C-alpha cells in the first residue's frame, strides 16, 4: 500500500492472519492446558510474566507449532519433557 502526501511517500504492507488457523490454534492451545502439564506450566509462566489470557494462549500456540515443525522436519517423536523444559537460569559467572 502506498500513501503519498506532497513530497513524502510511504510504502507499507498489511499484516493479516489466517482466521481459521488462528481459531484452530486457540482451540488446540486451550485443550492442551488441561491435557499437558508442560503446556500448562508454560502458560502460567507467560501469565506471571505479564501476558494477558489471549497473549499467553497465542504464545503457547506459537510454541506448539514450532515443536510440531521440529518433529516433522527431524522425524522425531514428540517428548513433552524436552518440548516444555523450563528455561535455563543463567549462572552467576555468565551474568557478570
């Protein structure tokens, strides 16, 4: 999309989403909250970090899509302990 006004010219693009994929992802992430301890703990970490409900669900869906992509491209089976491992805490030596 191009907008022109006098001497200025701005070119930008629209960011749209696939509504069906977004709805399916919302349902998948919501169902995973009760079925998966790892997914629920990831969701809780995002909520504690300040995300609202829908943002935390969207982040969970994005993570699950990434895991699905990894499993399909590397031909590995899904392992919840690896997929939802808590983030590593930096040691004091690396922080300094």
